[in-house]
C-alpha cells in the first residue's frame, strides 16, 4: 500500500477530540460539546490542538466545496497528510479511556481515509466510494494513543479522494462502546454544523 495525498486532494473540514462526558450528545447539532479540535479552511480555528499540513505545509490548498471550507493535501507538493496534535493536558485526561474519532470528509475518488498514531498504528477511518457527497465516519482508539504525539490523517491507495475529515474523539458515556471498525458513512447533511467547544 502506498500513501497518496488523497492522491489528489484530501479535503479536511474539521478535526476534533472530545472529553468523556460529551459523547452522549454527539448526535446533536453541536458535536462533542466538551471536546477540543480545529475547523479547517483559509483561517483555522483551533481549540486544544495544534494542526499542520504535513511535512511541507506550502503544498496545502484551502478552499470551499459545497459551502464548506477545507484543507486539501497534495502528495506531489510534499503534503501527504494532515497532522493533529492534542494538548498534553487533554491527552493525559483521557489516557485510560476509549475515545472515538469522528471524521467529516468529502467522499470522492477511491481508496481509504486512514488515521495513524504516533506509535505507528494505522486505522482505516472510511472507504471512499466516490459519491461526491460530504460524509461522516468514526473509529475507536485507546485514549493513550493521543498522548504519544501527532495523529496523521491521510489517503491510502486509489484515486485522489476529496476529503474533509472532521476527526473528533470522545470517550463513550456509560454503557457505550466505541465502534470496533469504521461504520458505514452517514451523509453529513443529516447532522448540524460540526463545531467544537468546551462544555461547562
């Protein structure tokens, strides 16, 4: 398998990580209200995370697609992934919990959207089906994975997928378990705008 800049573009809309009690409200218009994250676009809004456009941010493109702003990777320009590093304080607060990473992406091209931890564990977040629509996907991780450093979102194989990942991670509430693998994509239009903020 080779990593391709989402071989064309990997369009990132939002990235976010969430605190334990927020998962129960994940289905509402304000996703993971006790979380941290970043909204991607020409101007980035970040809370509790540092984001970067791969090893060469000069190759990163930004724009708007279907009313949503995004980051777009370009392998040929040296930008093959988007890096997301949670603040140390947040990472340590969820180190003993399970977390869920939720990604909003534009489903174009083929291949997979993947998430790689600092320890080198790569998890498939979504399979691209070429529907040319904004979608939502989620994947479970051990909270300890957030403490090792940067998480990397990238496209693997296939064509150039246009992706707007909105990864968010949250500890599940009582009686909830994170998904063991990527669920079927859900149209992003079924949810309200993806925003991140700390809850009270």
